[in-house]
């Protein structure tokens, strides 16, 4: 695998990449906590990759399956998902939420049109499922990015589908480092901010079609964008206390390990 081409503003800038999973951004309070953690760090460059809010990816997949099966319940599930994002935006941004609420409405209206089409054709093509199931990360990055801006911090939001090019093979997802780095360098010309929030999980294939990195692919996204931005470190955050000596669901007496080699 070739090394990614430099895409950050300067290789001398100490950039740190962070990744937060779905439980860490489950609601407005968790987004606010994530923002406080990020803002407390003295990094010159900061890249933050986020997952969808907890349960949203599963909800989107269920929406697509209900619509494809002709089950009208998809409309109620769609409405509940839209309301959840509205509430998160309002709780986070307050009176400044109007622009993001309108943005959400546009995306959810487009999603409803797509789901209605699925209900008419009575099927769920893989390409459509890929498009739908990655929307949670797109929504999540906007929530965190706009919250950081509302707090007075210059922040760019990167939709990975604009940059990341991958292919799917027998051994999993492979990154086209050269194309991805070139795309990122072009994007950085218009978005030079030191602080960037990135969508995890989503990408495009070599033909420009929307795809994903597979379930739980946001950790992989964190590593990919740490490389593309030439970050010195990658921090994968979790909402549990640490690494345990065993699975606590199987071994109740499992203890937290103080350190690992």
C-alpha cells in the first residue's frame, strides 16, 4: 500500500485525529460533552471523525427494508428519526438551530422520496441501501460541526463522500490513497481550518457511487483520515472505563486493566 500524499496545511503542524462512536454522540448532551473534550485539548490541528447517533444506522436500514416491503410503517419510523435529529439540533443550538433544521428537512424530504420509490418498485438494491445507511454519519458531523461553530470556533465539516475513494475486494475495503489524497488536497484549498469534523463510515467507489466501509467502519475511517491528514496521533474515544480483562457479560469479575504494552 502506498503512503498517502500530504494533504494537511503543513507537515509541521501537530495534528491529532479523534474518533467518537455512536454511544458517545447519542444525544445533544453527549455532543456537547464531546465538544468540551475537544476544545480542552491544545492541538494545533484537530480532525474529528464521528459515527451516527446511537441506533440511527440500524433505524435507517430498517426504514429502507420496511419501504421495500411495502410496509407503510416506514413513514412513522421516518418521522421519529427526523424528530430525533430536530430535537438534537434544537437542544444543541437553541435559537441558532434554524439553518440546521432547514438542512435536515431537505435531507429527510429527499430520503422520503427515495423510500417512496422503494415502496413502488418493491425491492432494495444494494446501491440504494449503501446510500441510505450512511446518512446518520452525515447528519452527525453537521451536528457536532455546527455546535463547535456556535461556540465560536472555526470548524469545517468534511463529508467523506467528497474525498474518500475505496474499492471492495475479497479481503475487505481498500483505500485508493492517491485519489483520496488528491481529493482532500483540493478540498483543503477551500477549507483550510485547523479544526475539521469528518463523517465516518461513508465513501465512494471508483465509479463515484456512494458506498460504506461496512458496519463498525468508523474506526477504520478514523485511521484513514488520520493518515490522509498526516496526523501524529489517533485517539479512539469510548464511553466505557477502559479495556477489561475479559468480556464482563461472560466473566462478571472482569477488571479494568491499568495499562497495555
